C-alpha cells in the first residue's frame, strides 16, 4: 500500500501541472498540496486498520448479536474506501505529465523500492504462520503463495500496486497526450466495465461479453486520482459531497445486510467490492472532501496534529506491512491476553483497537527505520 515510495513525498516538491503542458507551481500551493496528500494518506491508513480490526465480525452473522454484526460491518465497509484512496493519491502524484524520467530510473526509484520490502515481509509473514501459528506448508504450496500470492491477506494490495507501477510508464504517455474529454471517456468506460457490468450480470443473469481490458481493476482509480487533481469543492459542494458519502454508506450497509440474510447469514460482499458502484461513489466523495479542505489554520492551531499526520504519512508503507501482525498477535493470546473487535462492545473495541494498533505499528516502523539496512524494508 502507499507510502513514502508508493506515495512519494518528493513528488510534491517538484513542479506540477493540471494539464498536459508542464507549468511551475508556487511554493505555497505545493505546500498546500502536500498537506492534503498527507491527510488523505493518513486517513486512508487509519480506516484500513479499522477495517482489518472489524474483519472477523462480518463472517459471524449467525453467531453474533444483530447490533454487533451491524457495527462490525459498518466499520468494515467504511474501511473499504482506504485502498481506492491510496491508489487515487498515487495516480495524482505519479501520473503527472511533468514527471518525465527514463523507465530505468522509475523502476529503480519506485518499483524496486516497493518490491524488495514486499518480498521480505512475505517471508516474515510466512515464517510467522509456520512458527507462531503452527501452520504447515509443502515446498510447492510455498512457491505458489509467493508466485500467485498473497502470503497473507493484506499483501494483495502491494501486488496490485506493483502491477500499477508496471503500467505507469505507459499510462504517463497516455496522460501526457490526453485531453480532459479523453480522460472523461476513459473513466466512463472504466466505471461501466468495473461496476455496471457486474450489476447487469447479478440482476439480469447474463454477462456482457465486451472486455475493456485497458480500463479494468484499480487502473481506473489510478487515472481518476490524476483527473481529480485540479478540482476543489466549494463550501456548498463540500456539504453535498458529505451527504452523498453518508447516503452511499448507509445504502451499502442495508444492501449488504439484505444480501447476507438472503445468503443464509453467509457474508455477501458484492456491494462492498473495491470497484463496486457505491464504493466508487464513496471513495470519490471522501477524496474530494479531504482534498478541498484548508488545513493551514488547523495545523497552525494544533501543530501536534500536523506532526502526527506527517508521522503517520511518512511511515505508511511500514505501518501497512506491520499492522496485521500486530492485530493478529493482540487477538492470538500469545502475549498473555487477547484483544479484538469483540473484547468490549465493538462500537468501542474496534476504533480503540485501531488506534492502539496504529500507535504500535508506527513505533515499530520508526524503530526499524532507525536501523541501517533494515530500514530498506520500511521505506
């Protein structure tokens, strides 16, 4: 998931453009951009950790009280926007047409600096599964895990990011020559292919046989982040965006509940897929809302908060790698106690646990970053 490399801070210190022509950006504007990038990154990471704290609850509809399941699903659904938010910020930064660098330089600065920690942390999670959880794997199973992946559930995101990195030099050429109308066309095709076609298949029983390969998956969010860069909402539009996000969240909650009930209590995640119609609406609404706020006064009045956001933002990749291990150890009882989303009322346990996990993960990441050579696995 995004971090200093996936969402490079250095990118905000370079001249940027909103169209195909490169133009310099005032220093004040660059600093303002850096603020909202940091905020979105930190917010996305927090809701992802919250989502993973609530993860076990969503599959226990038949075993939990009605209210506990609803609370767990609400936190889980809220966190689903985190991955698209990271990808959109990555696209906003890395697809900038003015970032003209040789492919070899891009791969050395971006791809390899994410690939290396991904491989190392895959080994760490594999060893943890074997020695801490007592799982057994054949050599073939281990090979398949590393080739097909992921070794542990949250590492799918890094695999996806690496795939986007492979496509980035190609997408930069497209972005450099694309007009706003052409970008809109790209995003409309992606929206239909990613979210409308599956709805047609689910409700009408047939599949649309047209495959628009170039606009599938997270590449749409990647391009969307760049497309939304010049857009800043007015105060009235901010209120509207917030209302749309809340409405979409509630609709997703009710639709997921209805689908799960029809499925005899087995969790149905159709409406909570990363590129579902409603999740796209939620992610875009949150992205524009956070992007359009002015954080200057807030950070001046609460400098500690600005430092906290910067701290989380600068360690986001390390936190992403570490946090699931922290969650599992807290829940596993190997520390002499257990803590999970059901330790107290989940309305308290989940957000409190997310804050604790974030704090521990930040400290672990900062510690690893202070050790020579080891710091390369938490860039």
